[in-house]
């Protein structure tokens, strides 16, 4: 379906197009499809010359537009695509995409824009310029939209902006009117967008996506108003904004919650205004992506990860604030992405609570608990954590006396005293690694140990003979000196003939003659 071009009256205060181009989908095709000019909407068959509405300065590339231009008529599906074009509206004029109309600057290839265009719009001074209406769609890909007039640039309908530039003219006079403002109830999406020279990026609606947006050299960065649905930015960056990086306004009864997730710059000044500001908040948050594995690198499924913080911003305080609720790892040991609030501003005085430092505890039966304390979070966390197998600590009686060990190195204190080598059986190794020392103690035979006394794996069998049974002056017993024998060997002549005695009872044999039983005789023994 080719384009049709119309103007409102013979005096031509604005013009509009409807339909969809057959191939090129650009402004030059609109002119080609309407060679007779622009038809008067209230006087069909009469045409106004193109010079009244648009001048093609460079064929298929550069255009000057002299009046307000509507994309669509409010009832006919209309699409205009502008690729690699430079479009400038005369002062006081601009475009408007009406219901069922679609305006696309550039093209979308995958997730990124290509073939970008540059559109400079204006409008009546101090009058807001609504460039998209309810039911309209505006896509800006790899392109630049520049608003040079003194007034809001209002954006309603459905919008998708990617790797593009939105530039206003706040640098001219710092007027609050020079701003981009998003409203309406339809989905808004901004990815990889640079916004500059705007009094603020004003949102009366929560965008569906707000990722990697850099707002530079304006009054406010993001100004979020009235709504109660949490407003979340991802990887936002704010630089050189003169009033505040983030501001909220909440009417009575509304609670505005603004979440800055993984900001790419330090959050500077913030403001909370309005009757509902006392219960509204701005939160600086960071994502945590954690994988838990064993010593072999295999993911641990079901490991419990807990995060707590300190609400005083010091490491000395107890970790009494929940960073994120306890969560378990899933397949391959991957924890579902968690978000931790690091700073929180509340109320019209923007009272700040700083939750740094943080403590992370990772537990799983069969593994040693991993505890990480005094963690400062000021960037997204991406961790690959390894749990060690459970440690079985030795008994304190098996650890050298006075040596501390266990959790924290202080849980237990050893009581074991190393014996000297003379107290350990000869040849027996012991001590460090079981080889530090070698015993020198020779264990006596059981027959050399007093009867009934335990020795090694048996019991002594030696019975003390009595000093009268040990040769005179011979010492024996403990240390070889405990006792001294008193027995004097009598000589064989003094022992009855054939009687054996001495060592083992056989060492000597007596030779003494028997004494007659009838008479008493006196004998003199001479000992030679």
C-alpha cells in the first residue's frame, strides 16, 4: 500500500501521511507516491505543492520540513521508516505519531540498532511537544533525536530506544521546560541510550526496561514521579548533572521506590520530594551471581548461601541486616541471581543507611562451611566458590600440648606431650609424619621383671630371691643396687657328702663325713 499525503486546509497549517510504503519506507517515497503534491483533506482533488511542506535538500538523504507532520490519521495503520536520513523541522514545528502510527528511526539488527538517522525537532516556544500519542509507536535505533525548542518533549505510546542519543537544549538557558518526559500506560524501553542537555529524564510511568542509560550534563538525571510501582534501572550512569542524579516525587498516599541496580557511576546527590516522601526510598543495589563447586570443579546442587549486612556501615557491628534471604544453588551449582541493597535513602532529608560491610556463609552437608566476612560491595558480584571436603579434627590428646587448631585456628588446644626416645621401644618411629623420632628403649624380658608387673604385652615372672640367697656383697634389684646379697658359700667340706648346692642347686657337691650317732667327737676343720 502506497503512502497518501494530506493537509488540513488550503492554508495548510499541518500535514499528515497514512499507509505504508511499498519498499523504501522513507520520506522521499512519500513524495514519489504523491507526485501531484499534498491533497487538501477538506477539499479532495485539490493539491498543495510539496515546497509548502517539505524540501528534499539532498535526494533520499537530507530534508527540511516546514510544518507539523503527523504519522498516521488515527485510524489507518501507518508506518514510516527513516534510515540514514537527516531530517530538520523548521523552528516551531515537529512530528507527531498518532494512534496506529509507527515511526522508526534506523533499523534493528538482533538486539542492536543500525542504519541510524538524525532528526531535529522543534515546536512552539513554552509549549509542550507531544511527539507520540496513546496507541502510537516510536522506535529509535542507532539514531539521534534532538529537540531544540523551549518546552517538554512528551513521549507517550509504545517506545523502544536502543544505542541512540536523546539530546535537548538545557544548556541554552537551564530552563526546566527543556526536558524529555515519558507518560501514558504503554511499554517504554531504553537500552544503551545516552541522554544529554535535558533538564531531566522525567518518567510518569515505570519503563519496562531501563538498561545501560547514561544521563549527562543536565539538571536531574532521572526524575521519577507519582507512581507506586518500583522503578528499577540497570547499569545506569550519571555525570555532570547540576541538581541531582536521581529524584522522586510522590503524592500523598503514594510510595515511590527507586532501585539503582549495578550503577556504573557513584551515586551523587539524590532528592525525595512530595507528601509521600517520608515513606519513599532510593536504593543502591548490586547483583550477586554465585556458583558453588567442589574441589574437582563439579557444581554442588543444594548448597545454601546466606548474605547479611551491617546497618551502620562498619565492620565492627553485628551482621544483623538481611542482604538477601537464604537461597540454594540449582543445577551445576549456580545460584539464581540475587540483589543486595547496599545503600538506602529515605525521607525528605534523604537519610542514608549504608549496609556495607557484608558477610556471606555457604553451607552444604559433607563440606567445610565457607564464611567470608567484611565484604565491601560496590560493584556486581560474580563469584566461583570452591567448598572443601569436611575436615575431621584430631583429638586434643593427639595434638602437642599448647598448640591451637580447629575453626579459626583457636577452637581446640592440644594436650599431648611428646615422650623422649628413651621411653619408646627401640626401633619404633613416631612424631612428625610418624618418622620424626626413633625409640631407643629396650623392653626387658618377662623373667627380668618382678612377678605380676605388666611389661609390654605380658607380665613379669621374676621373684626376688631374698638377700640370704644371694652371694654376699652382690647388689641387685632396681638400678642393680636395691639389694645386697649376704650369703657366704660354706665350702664343699662343710656340706654333707653328695649334697649338691650353689647355682641351680648343682654348682657344688658336699664332701663332709657323717658324724657318728653314738659318741660325740670333736673335729678341727682346717680351711686351706
